[in-house]
């Protein structure tokens, strides 16, 4: 279960980073 928790944590962090990057990319594009 430790691996799953670690994976979920990384997934949440990745999604957060991705959304931030997309937001910056969108605002810079416009």
C-alpha cells in the first residue's frame, strides 16, 4: 500500500504542475 500512496502523491503533484504549466502557457500565448 506504500507504493500506491507514493504513486498517488506523485500523480497529484504532477497534475498540479501540469495545470500550472498549461495555465502559464495559455496566458503567454494569448
